[in-house]
C-alpha cells in the first residue's frame, strides 16, 4: 500500500480551498494547503467579493448623499470623490478580514500551510516552487484543485498595447476616472458600472450580446439596465468590437453597433470584464493525467476511478 506525505493537499487558498482545508483538517485528515500568492484569501478577499461590495456600499452612501431631498432631507452640496480615501477604506476592510484567513488560523485547525507555486510531477506528487527560489516535493493521496479563475482577456486588436484594468486593479486606482469604458455586460461589469457612475464617472458599457447579464432572465436584465440608464450609464448592446486604441490620456474602443454602424467609445480608463478563465497555467496538469482547457477542467477517463474523482 502506497504511503503519502499527506492524506489531502489543497491547491489554492481562496474561498473554496480554505473551506476544504478547514473541513479536512478538523475531520482528522493530514492536510496541506498550498497558495502561490503571499497571503490567503484568494480573489474573494483581495480582488472580488470583499472589495467590490465595499466599493458598492461606498457608492450607495454617496448616491444617497447627493439625493438627500428624495428622503425628505435638505439639499446639500456634496464635494467630489477622492478615490484614494475610497481605496484606503477598501484596504482597511480587507485587513480587518485577513486574520480570519491567516495561516495561523488554519494551522490551529490542524492543517499545514505552504506558500509557493505547485506543479504536478505525477498524479500523486507536486513540486512547490517557493518565492525564495527553492523547491519542495510533496505527495498526497488526494488532491483538490481550488485555483479559481482569472480575468479572460480577449484577442481584440490593440488591447495588448493599450493600458486596461481588470478586477485585480480597479479597486486600487490612484484617482477616480472622469470617464470609464467597460468591455462586457456580466455581473462584474454591471456592478462596477453602477458603482463608478454613482461616484461620478461617466460610464459606457460595450456589450457583445443584445442584453446585459446575458445568462439571466431577460425581463430582470432589462429592469437593471433601465435603472442604470436612469443613473447615467450608457449602454452599447449587440456590438462587434473591432479595435482598442491608446490615445494617450484616453482609451478608445471601436466597434460596430447593433445596426452595423461603426462607432466608438472613449474614456480615461478601460475596464475589461469579458468573463473568466480557469487558472491552470503552470500547474502541470498533463503530468497528472488531467485533460483540461481554460474554460474548465475535467479528468482524463484513462485514469482509474479512484484517482479521477480527486480533481
């Protein structure tokens, strides 16, 4: 019978990986958690749920301040937003939550935490590349891949030569853009469109499909679009994106609109929110017999059933 270093090794220290790690360790399994970033928490804590909801709340309060008369309160002159202070608040909220996702907490639960990039050498062994340049090999009976996803960046002509933002940068800008163009109409795009419009940016959303939130009920999506339009967001739906250009102080998106006419949208900043792709680069999944693409992961059916279920 094979002997392994760990009963279970979890690759990825985001929400899913932390949940599995805590459960496995408390159930008595010898557990290792591997995270390539310098802190635990993943996208949810650092680039997703926590910063986005913090920003949304800030934007909501500012919107209410500007619309005080609608609540029966005196009209008031509200100064513009200093985004550095908004960013500082986002960072404070993250810092308040970070101790709950600390290595010490999971070690107290009985797990071991290792920081570094994991690379499979076979179906039961990974090599961990540390930030200091060292390597460590470990084996486990069972592996859980919880590496999450990353912003999908399409091959739009000119995009790679144009400065753009994703959810990893949008919450940490130095200043509020006076105008913002958003590529995409999904949940991230819609949340950011409303938040930045409420904070004072002129926002344009360029969406490929004919409705925003294309996976949702059309009537619901239309109600959301109507509300955001009333708050100043401009939508370009059913578009065909042709090119992105860096104009120096502005970014420009050239596209064909729903009627086939060539037009463009310009903004001080460009947010790319065109979906997500699986974070699998560098994992060496082929060495573990895992067939995958960037849209999803599934096991190689040639592996024994006892091995296939672990991914």
